[in-house]
C-alpha cells in the first residue's frame, strides 16, 4: 500500500474509524418501525448530524422524507471554482434475522479473525465512516480540494423511495459534478472494483383466496380448493426446471461481457452445500448481472408448530424480481403481475399489488471521473488495475440522480465484498478494505479536482 503522507494519515485514522463505526453499529436503525423503534433510527441520524457538524459542514439538516424516515444532508464548501462531489451512504440496515445465529451480538461491533462484525458494518454504516475518514485525511494535507455534499439515507434497505421522492421535489439540493455512491463493493477483498451496472427491482405482494374460511381437511380435503396449495403452484410457475426465471414476456437470455465470476468461487462465496446444484443457465455473471431473477421473500401461512388439519382459505407471498439493465422495471412489474394472475389453478382468486420498484442502472465508465478513480484505486491497491463488475442488487436512488442530473458522473464503490455477508447473519467488514477505500476516495477527490481545474 502507498506510504505517501496521505496514506499514513489514513492509516493513523483507523482507530478512530473503528471507534466511530462501533458507535454507529450500536444503533438498531432498521427502518421497519413496526418491528424496531423509530428512536433508534432517529438516534443514528442525529449521530451523523453531529459528525458532519464537527467536520465543519454547513446547512446540516435532517430531511423528513415522504416515507416517514429521515436522511441527513450537509455541505462542505471547497475552493472557489472547484467542482462539487456528492458522497452517498445509508445508515439504515437490514434486520439481524436470527440473532441466535450470530456468533457475536449483531449490534455490537466485535473484532474476530481480522474482521469487524456487526449489522451494517459493511452495508452501509462503514460507507459513512469511509467518507468521513477520506475527508479528514484531506483536511490534514491542504484541505478538501472540492465542494462536498453528503447525503446519508435512512430507508435504502426498505426500498420505499423516500429519498428519491424528496430529491425530485428539491432538485437543487443534490446537484453535483460527480457522485460517489459508497454502497457497492469490490468483487473480491483486495481487488479494486467499481460497479458499472445495477439490477433494478420490483416487489409484488400476491394473495390467493379460495374459500370463505378455513375448513377441516378430513371433512372437506380432496374437493375444497386449498389456497396455500394454489399459491405454491403459482410460485413454482416462476421458475423453469433448471431454476431459471420464467416470467412470461421477460427476456432471460442476455449475456455479461465484463469481469467473470468462476463457478467454484461463487459456490464458495454463497456457501452452497456440497452436491447442491446452482440454478439457471449461462455463466454465473450472466445470471447475476445480466438476467432477471425472481425470489420468494416470504409466505404468510401457518407455521409447522401449532398447525391444524385445515384446508386454507387464503395465502399470501411477497415476490421480488430483479431487473437487469436494458429492461424497464415498470414493464417488468406488469409482466410479473400478469404472470401471477394467469398462473392460478382452479380459477382461484388472485390479487397482485406492487409494493416497491426501482429501475436498473448503467454507469458511463468512459467518463473523466472514472479515469481519476482508476488512478486512485491503483495507488491505494499497490498498482492493481481497477476492475469493472456488475452488481445484482438495486440502488434506486442512482436512477433518480441520473434523471435529475444527466451530466453528473456516478461512481459506485464500497465495502460489501463477498466475505462481508451483507444481509445475512454475521455481517462483517474488512478493516483493510476500509483503509484502502478511504485512501482511494481521498486520492480520487484530489485527482478529480486537479482534472477539473
């Protein structure tokens, strides 16, 4: 790693970064206020407000977004005539899932085997700390050379679109020449990577009704139409025999031409059990970054424990469809809804309701900002060449920013490499990744300023 004065400062800031990440991870800031106290998210937002104000940010504000959450905004003026760079992260996190499956408490940052464990450590509270560390390092070496805007979202994981709608209603707020989205990650720890594409997503809630009420399975089973069985048939119709997504009318044979993902590496990263096959066709990269993917996120039905011998009158599921670049999420929603409604057996009544949607995204990697980022990542990662990959996940805000600011250059970096296990139990961040990416961001801001001067 570079031993420049800037790199040495970033390294010296790492103990502070760990302390602050521990403070931020401690907030149970899940933006599902039916399950987690809203006060936890409000406290996390206030922590970020205090951190920005301590760094000299102006116009620091809690933005009440239309979905009932808060995002944090701040502006740090740079030299006259300097370009403006917007730094993005989010402080809301996924629920911890099965807390008993965590080796250490999910909301207590714990060091183990050279990694820091805790919910949000990589996704994306670590991104907040990455931005702060980069700015602090620059301030010790002549100052931050660009105008900085920071926006930290409070509901990204819920996909409710609060910040997108707020930005559309206040288009002047986030204007910038370049935008660094700190919510992606390296293809592999130690391999500098920018994310060029994101799949969009649609969420559809499907409900099946067949009876006025549950019936005794001994008295009526065999003739009475079972809503749960009907729902299972509908959900099964969304996949082919090999597991490929089969939503009628949706293109499913696109290919990925960039960085490839060896199947053995994917099996290891995904922790696929021995003997269990992967699903779909084409390369792993095709399946993850270029093609649609359906997932059943949840089903409302009685649990095994306490189940009664009943024919079910109704059943419900939440279905996610990841939509690749080149497809329109709104059109994909229509196709998915039509498929769900038409696949019902026994003329069961089906209602399908969209509950979330985000468009796919493709970055312009030929822009000047990417040249600056390539040089910065190479220096931070000991001369390694920057790689370009896709990401199967969604960041709907990217498309909103693209529409609002078509001339802005959008770059995606971050801490969510495979070992981080984001959205799963035992999420963690690699401290070395945090150190290198903080340095890379500082180098990028310096290079970008020089290139625009």
